[in-house]
């Protein structure tokens, strides 16, 4: 599990590779289908675990996650 630490109101760049379909989910109702979504102006309620399911062109999938820490 990887992690990212940012200060409040900074952007967080998430990233995944190796697939054709990306399904991200996380705190505060975060969802994205981008391989590299950006959490704009992170707030405390956006801290936590972000999960991504990456699916390749053969239909095989893998799950990964990262922890985002938002400091004041």
C-alpha cells in the first residue's frame, strides 16, 4: 500500500497503469474512471484509503490502494 501526504487545500495526484478500465473509489464519495485522477483542494474529509480496480483488455483485474493523509 502506498501513501501520499499533502497539506489541506493542495491537490493530490493519484495514478494507476496497466489497464484499459479504471474504477477508483474513496472517502467523501470520491469516484473516478480516469487512470490518473486529481483530488482538487484536498480537505480533511478526503483523507483515507483510495482503492482502484484496474481491468486489462483480457478482462483480468487487479485491485490496489493508497492512503491519503491531509495535514492542516
